[in-house]
C-alpha cells in the first residue's frame, strides 16, 4: 500500500453525493487524512472512510438483553380518513388561498387547483405545508 499524503487520491464517503467516491486529501492528521475534497462535486469535508451508520440503527439493542415488565399499551387514536376530516371541517371557516394571503397552522384553505386543505405547518418566512386529499404540498404565502 502506498503512503497517503496531501494531494493523494483516496476513497471516502462524500457527504454531498452520499456515496463512497474518489477524494483528494486536503489536510492530514498524523498519518491519516483529516479533510478531503470530492473529485466529483468539489465538496470539501472531514474524511470518512465509509458511509456512517444511522444513530437509530446503532442504538438498537437485542431484545434478549432487555427484560422489562409488560406495560399496558396506551389507547391508540384511530387515524381519520380524509372524508371524516372533511365532514368535521365543513362547518369551519375556509380562506381562499392566494400567495399574498396570511395563514396559520390549523387554518382551512380553498385552493383553485388542489381543492380544500388544512395548513399543517408554517415555515418562516413565507411557506406553509398544506394537507390536501391526495397529497401534502408546500405553498408560498405572505408574498408581496
């Protein structure tokens, strides 16, 4: 194996491309690469030899190690169908959607193309997430 030095090409996990690709070593820490530059996207980042393991997968422990007393499961709230939600919303006020309109979480809107929907979240400075019958969409609001 050849000695790795600054400007050497090494395989590393690219945080932008999300793949293990060829990288050029930018800085070294002892005899190991510290920072690298992706030869594909030109992104510069810390050296990672392989794709990192997600934290949720790393924390999972085998069931045999844990022995806890069984707990009573909390009562699950049944998920409502879109039709049931629309029946409940029929008597609630609806705002006509426009890009210049102002909306808050929980507001019901009437969109010219997508129909009736409920605002799920507001994302500053000017976007809302709206749940419609067929999908959830990101819309612009408070736009001058």
